[in-house]
């Protein structure tokens, strides 16, 4: 209890003086360090502010440059898109021309085949492999070749349209991405330190695995542009090819069609001439038949007319053969009657020309029948060629699509 009430120790004046001096020195030292820190902090703040402003300004400039670069490529892609869209539309019109041309070839081919089929109905000697048939076969071959060529070209055109649309799709997708990128960079360019909706974003500086390099970005659009150009050039070349094919095939078909028509006209003229000659011959044969019939009638009448005289002469001879005894004399009467019978009999026998005349009449009848049959054959050929085929071919019109 006595120790608790013991007074605290007393310091010497010198100790108090030293303590005061040390406190002042410590305070001054702390103050100096604080002032240096304030100065350093201010300098650092100024440096940071300048760096931040410079960096932000540089970023703004980079955003602007990037915006211009994206805008340039967006315009370039848009130009290529317009070109490929226009080219595809034009190519579609060429496709329509091909389809119309292909469709127009079907009727001439059917007509050529019908003509060949109809001409199989020619009869007799007229069933000949003539110039008309050769030209018809050639026409069918030309049309079949043209149809095959147009079908292959149409397939090629459809494939080119597909490739054009594929290039168009790639451009549209790239343009869509470019538009989105421009919108985002526009938004980024509009942001300032005082913009209300700025915020902290966690992991904002993290580089994702799907980031591409600027070179890859540039190559991507370059490839899309190059593909579009390539397909457009291919499409232009194909259109030139289609134009040439349409023109050439139309000329080939038109030329062959005219060759067939000329062959038909020449053949019809030949058949008409032959038919006319046959009809002339038939008229001659019919006239000759009539003359021969008259001749046979005259011969028969002449023979009939000799029956009376020969009967009279033979009756007389028969009667005089019954003269009695010496009266049965070979007198001048008997001699003359005998010579009369011989003369008339000889003349009748000379008229075996009747059989020849009748043979000739039969020959004329056979010739008449043959000519009539041949004329009918020619008439049938003319009906097939001039009526069935040539009239059917009048509907053939070769358009240049």
C-alpha cells in the first residue's frame, strides 16, 4: 500500500529540454516527409492525368481510324454486293432465255419425228431414203444436240447462280458484322468520362479465344471480295457464252429447218412431175386401150362377116359333089369354088392377129392398172409430204431468244 502511493519519478530539466527538442525535430522531419510526399503525389497525379488524357486521346484516334477502316471495307463490300446482285439478276434473265429456247426446241423436234414417222407410210417404190429423209434425220439430230447443249448450259447457269448467291451471302454476313462493328465503335467513340452509363466491367481486358488478328480480319474481307469478283467474272463469261450459244443454235436450227423445207419442196415437185408423167402415160394407155378394143371389135366383125361367104361356097361345093356320073366334072366353077373356100379360109386363118390383139389388150389393161397403182402411190406420197408434213412444218418458227 505504501508502494502504490509512491510519487512518479522526476526528470531533469536537461532531459525535458532534450525531449522538447527531439519532439520538434521529429515533427519537422515528419512534416518534411509529408511535404515531399504531397509534392511527389501531385507530380504523379499530374503525370497520370497527362498519360491518361494522352492514352485516351490516342484510343479515340485509334477508334476513329478503325471506324474509317471498317467504313471503307463496308463500302467496298457494299459495292461488291451491288455488283453481284445485279450480275445475278442479269444472269437470271439469261437463264430465262435458255429455258425459253430449250422449250422452243421441243415442238420442232416432235414435228421432225412426226414427219419421219408419217413418211414411213409411203408405199412401194416411193418408200425411198431420199434427200428429204436425210435432211429430216439431220434436223432431228441437230435439235437433239441443241437440246442437250442447252440443258448442259442451263445446269451450268444454275450452278453459277448458286455460286453468285453464295458469294452474295458471304458479303451480306460480312456487311452485317461490319455494320454491327461500326455501331459499337460509334458508341465507343461517343463515350466520355462524364457519360452517365459508363461502368466497371469485370474481365473486360481478357482476350477471348475467338479473337482474330488484324491480318486475319483483313484477309477475311479480302477473300469475300475476291470470291465475289471471281464469281462475277465467271458469270460475265458465262453470259457471253450463253449469248453465243443462243445465237449459234438458233442459226443452226433455222438453217437446217430451211434445208428440210427446200428438200420437201424439191421432192414434192419431183413427185408431182412424176405423177403428171404417169397420168399422161395413163391417158395414152387408156386411149390405146380404146383403140385396141375398137380394133378387136373390127377384127371380130370381119371374121363374122366371112362366115356367110364361106358357108355359101362350102354349101355349093357340097351340093355339086352330088352331081351324077360324068357331070361330076372339075370344071371352072368347081375350081373357082374350091379356090374361094381356100382363099376365105386362108384369110380367116390370117386373122390370128385377133389373139395377138387380145393379148395386147390384156397387156394394156395390166399397164393401166400398174399406172393407176403408181399414180395412187404418188398421190399418197404427195398427201404425206405436202399436206401432212409441209403444212405441219408451217407452224415451226425459230425464235432468237
